[in-house]
C-alpha cells in the first residue's frame, strides 16, 4: 500500500483524522486534561494514598558537606584536636585511597563556632547564619548513611538507588509515577551551578530516565540566551511553519506507531508537543526581571548572576509555582580535601542565604506546606584530617558511615533533629537512616508506596529502592 502525503495538514485536521489512535489521546489531553488526582499505572492507581507533598525541590550539594562543621556539633573533637582517633571508633571501616597510605589519622576539631537557635534549639555553626534563622522549619536527619565512598557512585546512588549508572533517577521515577501537573513544562527540571575551585564532575546520567520511557528524563535549564538547547526555531522558521512541520511529523509518527506499536514513537510524539508548548512557557517562567527587589534581596547578591545557585533557587520557586513535580538543583564545590576552613566558608557563602530565602519565599506564598525541600550531599566527611593540621591547611576525607541532611515542608516535622552519632561524629548510635530509607520516605510524602512503584525491564521488576528501604515514619508530621 502506497501512502501519499499530498498536503500539510493543520493541527486540527491531524487530530480529527487520528481519532482511532494516539490522536484521540492527544485531543483528549488538549480539550479535557486528565486529572492527576489518580493516574492509571502498572502498580495501581497513583497516588496510592493521600500525599502530603505535591512537588519536590532537591538542593543537592555535590561533593559531601562536612557535617561536623555545619550541623552535627561535636565539642570533643576540639578537645582532642591533633590526637589519634581511637581504633575502637574507627574500627575496620573502609577509608578512601586518598588517606589509606597516610598512616596516622589525627582528629580535626572544627574551626567554627556553634550555637543553638530557634525554639527547637538546633545546633548550627556560624557558617550558616541565614539557615540558623529558619531552623524551626527544618527537620535534620543526622544519622544518614550510604554504601558508596567515592563521588561518582555516591552521587549516582542517592539519585537513582544504585551505584551503577543506567538506572532511572529519582526525578524520573516521580515523573513516571505522578505524570505532570503542568502540560506546558516538563515534569522534571534540572538546574546546575558551579562552586569555587574544585568541582565534583556531574554527568547527565544523574538525571537520566534509564530504562523508563525517555520523556521521563530530567530537562536541564541552562543560563544564558538558550535555556534549553534546540528549543528555539531556526532562523527563517516562524511559529506557523513550525506548527505545520510538527503536524506533518506527528502524522507520520502516528502511522508508524499504529504499524509497529513502538513505545518510543509514542514518546517522540509527546516530546515534540512538549517542546512546542515550552517555546512559549519557558521564556516566561525563566524571566525574573519582574520579581520585586524585596524578593530578590531575600536570595542574596548573586541572584542577578545567571546560573548562580541563588538565581537557580529563585527559578526553583517559580517552577514550584507552576507545579513542576521534581526540581533538582545541583551545586558543585563541596569536596574539601584540603584548605577546608576557607573553602567550606566559600561554599556556605554561595548557598546559605539563597536556601533560607527559598524557604522564606515559599512559606510566604503558602507553597512550603505542600513542597518538600531536601538539602544534602552524597556522603559526609571524616572527623580525622586528611593530611596534617599544620597552618590550618587540612581537609577531611569522604565518610559514608554517617552524615547530615535536612528536609522542610511537604509533610515533615518542624524543628526536629532525628538520629544521633557518637561523640566523635564517626558512627551512628541511634536511629540510622539509609539512603534507600530516605528515598522511600520522599516517595511516601508524594503519596507513593515505594514497593509498588515498579517497572518491568529485562524480565524483572525494578524500583527506586531496589529491594530495600523503609519509610522513616518518625519524621512525618
């Protein structure tokens, strides 16, 4: 049978003539969008139960922030500064290759002063004065632990539930489970910012879809003129020509899909349509010129620098207002193996005020209640120094056995410090929380049972938490 395309059809003609296939679905979406209250899914209707959060903003601090210099106050380290950490504390725990040959492991006290803040009495160092103002809105988990001791597998693990690349990222799982609340923007948006000096390398696989359909991958918004690569029309192609070309391509894709039933073709149809709608929606949502000066001041002086962490925090608030389900911010520069006092201070100066400004801004707009904020890195740092303590030029090595993250909004308790480490900040002594537990809890707050959100791939069912994870019910409001 010979198929002829005699004329370019208008979008209305294309949809009208495709009522037996995906055209009917597309038309139904355009004229009567499907409610996201309940979404048909292989694991049943989602959400599985009433959600506390509608969206997530993950403020990922890549490199491993030093918990004992920020939130996990350990005065004993200062008392024993320079002395060898007891073997009974360090035990036979693995250390990274960067310190395994140094022989001695001298305790490094913190150079920063700690005080208690808010009604909760939360401990915060003087590196985080703005975060100290909002501690009563935060839920600290001081007993986090992970499997990985190096950056690449560590970041991959907390983002995807596996140390190996190729699995779907957390944002992709949320997109797959919940769909979209805004048909003109992606379900999952990624924003990157660079720290000072040493950078932790981040790969696009961290926000990849893995084996899930490709429209669930994160969409990176960049600073500058072209926020998304290849989104704008080529020179000489206006909106009408673009629409006609897309309709023609969609028509051919529809015919091919009806023949092959290839799911990736269905994904392409969705992506073309989303790209067309984003041509109008993205410039508006990324335009911060109309923001009041008083709001910008909350985020700090870097807010007017495109691509800065402060600018990305403000953009995250605007995306939350538009009901984007998963907003992932990556800020690099927290890998402090040497010269820690000055470099950690620089990282905090870039991030402290923007984070506090975001929390205050969301709270002021009534969005914090149903927006889950997560702050943290892939692991923590050791309480012993990497290298010597001379001239204050020391660092801390990677430490997966315990570290601190905090959450806010979205159904978590306020002003809570959950879990405890020993007086050396080296081992967890109460209420351990594994990365898979954190992932299970995040999904739970979104109304998703982490054991039921599955996808069949290569003959078996996969999930974000693999075969592990339990919801940390003690932190739920």
